[in-house]
């Protein structure tokens, strides 16, 4: 279980000195910024477009239950999780808003969905009847489900050509009600005039053809939603009735192709990083030129150096690829990561950090006062995406929710 606490000065907690600070004002501010962005005053809509906050994967590492609670208070309309288990954790924390289980269910999980009022995504026609049977057994009526359509990602969802089959199965259901229809975009961040850049439009066309077909068959598709972070930022034509931000909520625009477009979207939709990952220095020593540091001696001092040990390793979320490549920030100074990242610690070159001492706080990414050290820069430097990096913050790292 992720430990979660609300205290005003997280650096003062007693325990192994590595922790994540989660800024609740930044989280709520990002949600509001997204909501405003997808509801431009120039557009006349009968009701505002909704936001489904993606909180799967322990809310991208930020702590699923605490983040969902905070986002519900900040007005999130819906939540998206990967599994019934994740949904139950959020319900147990007291969240009452509707929760969509994006991954649907595995046989046996139906009763958990029903008991905790979770809405499963149906991504194969036959799941509908299995769920109907479970709902009938528990004598539940009007049990919500949403339909996931595979419009070209070839991952999960019924194919557009299966709309007729779905409608036939739905007609047999007396306990289940379709409340929404959605699809997931495979390459919404690609904005080039290429086949990949045109894939989103193709997916949109297939999605609309599917919802049109359902309507022609007498099935109301319910609330429709398509857009992930990249599509929210860059493609208003995908916004439909509701949007599903993940990365944006946590403060990061995805990488776009072409890369320069990110600056444009960061200016149009400014966000604040929500999580800061920090650890203290627990040892500082001097080594002579020629001495090696860490496993396999992959770093050798070229000059007499001061080496600090920071109390965070790959089991805490310091990506192992940062060895001999990444940096951390100590009192505004840059300290390079030396040698191979260990499970519990990393070594730093603090030769150029004046007076670096045991107890100093190092920031891996996030904010430090007015300074911002974006996690997407760290992620890019090791060839991954921000969501992967931030989701990797270890379970043993306490999260502190800063009001
Ligand atoms: C179905 C679905 N919708 C939305 C998202 C959010 O994606 P992003 O973090 O790019 O906003 C995800 C994340 O993987 C997803 O699987």
C-alpha cells in the first residue's frame, strides 16, 4: 500500500528519506485548465463537455485513492481505471462519481463491478451476456456498461463491423444499460502530413460510422468519448461529449511529432507538474582521481571528487538508465548521477555543489520553490515517456499530499 499523508513540511517525516510530494493545487489547477480548454466560450454547447480523469496505474504513480478523492472535490465528472481492483480501491476511499473500468473484466470479476457500482468497458460482444447474467443473479437493474470500439489501434474493442452483433446482444439484456461508447486513439500526437498523422481522422470516421450504425439499429450510444492527452491538446475535433486526460492531469504534455509543436500546446494549455520526487544525501566522501565508483566501476574519478550517496534507487523510481547519464538538483545546483543506479541508492558527483552535506535534499524531478525540473526531460533523456517514468515511483516511497 502506498503510504499517504497530509502534512505541511514533508521533509520532516521520520523514515527512510525518500519521498514524493504531490501538489493538490497543481492537480486541481490542471483539471480546471483542461476543462476550460475543452469548453471554449466561442463554442455553443447545451451542456459543458465532461472530463474523465484517468487514475489507473495508481494515478500514474501519484496514489490512486488520494488523487481521485482530490479530483472529485475539484469537480472531475468521471474516473478511469484499468481494473475492478483499482476501481474498488477508489470507491473504498469514498469516491462517488462514476468509474469506468477501461480494461473490462475477467470472468469472476463481475460481482465486484456490480457491488461497487463500477462501469465496465465491453470490448468483446460475448462479455455483454456474461455481465447480463451476473446482473440478473444479483437482481440489479439498469446496470451501466460502456462499449469500447476498436477503430484502428488493434488492441481492445469491438470492430465497427460488429455493431450489428452488439446491438442484437444488447436487445437480449434486461438488466444492463449502455451508457457510453468510446474509442482510443493510436497516434494522436503525430501531427505530420503522413499516413500516421492521418490515422486519427480515420479512427474518428470509423467511430462516427459505428455510433451512426448503432443509432440506426435503435441503440443510443450514450455519452461518447475519444480524446487522450495529445488529442485534447491538439485535436478539438476529437473532444466529443467527454475527454479522458491522463498525462495532462499530472502536468505534462506528451511528446508531439514534430517535437516543436509541444511548445505551442504548452503555451495554449499551461500545466504544472504535480509530483516532485526527492531524497536526502545519506553519505558524502572524498575519492582520489582514478578511483572507481559503484557496481562494475563504470565511473572513474578524473579529479579528486566529492561523492554523495542519495537515498533513492531503482526500486524507488530512479530509472536505471539514468546511471552515468542523469542529474539531480541540490539547492539549485546540478549534481550528475555516477555509475550504475543501485536498487536503494545512487551516487552523485557533488564536487561542484558548494558545501553539499549529509541531510541535503536532492530533487530528481518536479519543482523546488520557483524552480521547475520537468519529468518529461528526464524521461526523454532515457528514451521513455513521462507516464512510464512517474508511474515507476516505488510503492515504498511515501506520498505527501501538499494542500
Ligand atoms: C483508454 C485510455 N484513455 C485515456 C488514456 C490517457 O492517456 P494519456 O495519458 O495520453 O492522456 C489512456 C492511457 O493509456 C487510456 O488507456
